[in-house]
C-alpha cells in the first residue's frame, strides 16, 4: 500500500467522463451483419473466379503443350491415307483386286453412268398401284384406300421410297 500512496500524485481521479475513455454505446449489430454477409459473398465470388481462372489456364496450358503439338504418328497416318487415295496399288494380290485413285474412280463411275452400263443395283422397277396392292393382300384395305386417295390427290411419296421409271444421270 505504500507504493500506492507514493504514486498518488501521478494518479488521475476520474470524477466525470474522461475525454479519451471508451465508447459506451451499443454496437450496430445490423451493420456488422450486413458487412459480414457482403464479405462472405465477395469471398465466394473471388473463390469461384480463381477456380475458373485456374481451369482456363490449365486447359490453355494442356492445349499448348499437348494438343497443339503435331503428332508424328497422326501425320504418318494421314500421309499414308492420302497416298492410298491418290495412287494405284493392290488391294488383294491373290484375288487380283487393285486399288485406284479416288479421282480416277469418280471419272470411271461417271463414264459408266453416261454410257448406261452401271454395275450397281439401280434398275427401275414398276410401282404397284393401289388396286394391285389391295389384290395382293400385302396391304390392308384401309392402307390401299389411303394410297389410292393420295395418288388421286397428287401427293407423292418420298423419292427414296419409289424409284423413277427411267434411270437418272448423275450430276456433273
């Protein structure tokens, strides 16, 4: 207690509100809650942004280092395929079948079609009438009646279903 008495001249007696004392008012809880929520939302956006940026840079790096580099195996395959499409060669030497260039094959197909000697199943066949379909029993009576009605009304079927009577020339 002697210590206490010795330093009494340096002690300040607080009889009224001190000008540097602490704030006695209540904190503004709603403002703190709003600022906390805004901080959490901003942190979420920053986290999501960093994640997207990482994925973008990783994808870009993978493309630069792996996918954009020329693959010698793929290039060899493409060169081999291009060579086979443009040069003559044996398909099966034992059977005597040969491979010809695509351009030559297209010219031969056009030439055969122009001469009318195609080797492909493109023969025209007669289209059955509704009466023939009804008589054969292959189509029900309502189906035959619908076919007859569509022929009378001018509705035609899909060209892939009925082939024309005359063979068509290929487009040039």
